[in-house]
């Protein structure tokens, strides 16, 4: 039987799966992951990228290495709340940070949140949507299991929390089956898992599925036939424009 993927050993709760083709993504999900309902999924264009939030990347770009990055995050959020006055349909309480971060996340604000979805195939779309080829020649879909047990032993500031915001200003959350993680500032999700599951060799807390980039057009055309595209994931005018652009670039996409 043809080998469809290679799976690394589990080290510190982390494992890598490398697919021979994007076509085997469906097989891996059905054969290996279908019964594990606690996993959430994230697609990234470049296999080499870590799981850092956009705000952590912003801190890195400015060369900010501080003992208390929470102060910078709070100042950043306060500026956004002030700037959003008159521009959102619901003015949430200033102290309801998760809702404000969620609104900002899907409108271009650098935030400490990291986007995830409950659907591995939506994550596959986001891994492949950008037409810039990855240097590694592989795109990645990440899968993160429940971290509730390990979180019980940690103080609040060190937890990796899942955020399920209930907001009325963002219908993309529903369309994408979206939720967020909020790791401690300055720590990527992959670092957090490896640190807190040090020595774990039996449980796959975090999985990185590497997928060859070479068949990108076929992957996106197939997902489009499954109704996974910019029209359904971005149910607004932005999604319409994005869908038309992709249709122009990929032959026989529409």
C-alpha cells in the first residue's frame, strides 16, 4: 500500500505529520482524527512559521522585550476602543477585553489572539488561500487538543485559554466556526505546549500537518466545490471581492 504520510514520534506533546499530497488530508482526518472532537484547527501559509499572535509579532518587529508586555497590550487595546467609537454597532464595556480583542482581530488589529476553527477543512483553505509560495515548499494545518487539564495547575497569567466571544459585530465568527486562543504574551502556542508538556511522549497535544504546496490550485478548486471559499467564509463585500480575485487567478475555479 502506498504510504500517504509520515508521522514523527511525539516529543513534549508535539508531533509532525508530513503528507505526500494535499489529497491525503481528507484521509488523515477520517482515519486518524475523526473521533477526537476536542481538537481545533489553524491553517498557515508557511510551515516554518511558529504559532505567534499578531501582537507578539508586532512587539518583535519593534524590538520590544519587556518584563511586562501586558501594559503594552492594554495601551494598544485602549487606543482601539477609543478609535472604534461610532464605528461598531455595539459598544461593549471597556473591561470586556475578550470581546474588544475579538472585534479587532477580524478587522485588522494586531491582537494577542490566535485564530482557530472547529473545521479542519476551513483550516486547509486558510493554509492555501495566499498565493505567495512558502520558502519551505510546505503549508501547514495545526491541530490543538484540549488543554483544560494542564491549565488547572497554572495561575491565570500562564494559562493557554480558548476564547469563544459572543459578539454581534462579526458574522465571520459563525461562518468560519471560529474561536481563538490567548496564550501568555511573549509565548507562542507551540512553545507553551512544549514547555507545559515536557517529557510527554504518549499524547498528541499539538500536531503540525505539513502539506506540499505544489498542488495549491487543485486544492482550492476542490474546496470551492465543497463550498469552502471566500464567499462563505467572509459573508460580506470583502469576501465577494476576494472570491472574484481568486477566480481570476485560478483557471476553472468559478
